[in-house]
C-alpha cells in the first residue's frame, strides 16, 4: 500500500469525528458552511498537513471535504497510480496486509 494511501487513512481516522460536528455547523452562507469551533485535535491535524507537499495537502483537503459532505470531482489516476492501486487490491485479495510494525513505521515517518 502506498504511503499516500496510509497517510490518507491516518488523516481520515484522525478526522472521523468530523461527521459528528454537524450540530456545530452554522447556517450556510453563500454556499459554504463555517464551523463554530475548531478543536485542538483538528488544529493539530491542519498544522501537520501544512508541512506536507502541496499535492498531498490537496489530496487530504479533498478527502476532508468529502467527509464533510462536499461533493468532490472524480480524480483521474495516472497509469502509475492505477497500477499501484491494482497491486494494493491484489495484495488485499491475497490476504497480504501490513503488519502492526509496518503501520507504526509509516506513522512515525510522517510524525503521526
């Protein structure tokens, strides 16, 4: 599994409580919703993402917007990305998953 996919999953896990924030969203203004508060955990996640390359920031922003209910356009994978994704699916089909140690190493590499 690619490091970007691991990081995306990690970010999604950190932000899974976002769905529960619906009760804290103020009325829509000009088609955009504004949160009445930003939790310390959310601020930490944003600060962490700021240190990533711009392309990764955009990928994670799209993921966050999608989790918040904002429809996002379908992304076109490059041939390399599609091949990597296909290989990841094949590994899953074969029951080949990352060990706990491998997951911890990826998280540590990205400061998570």
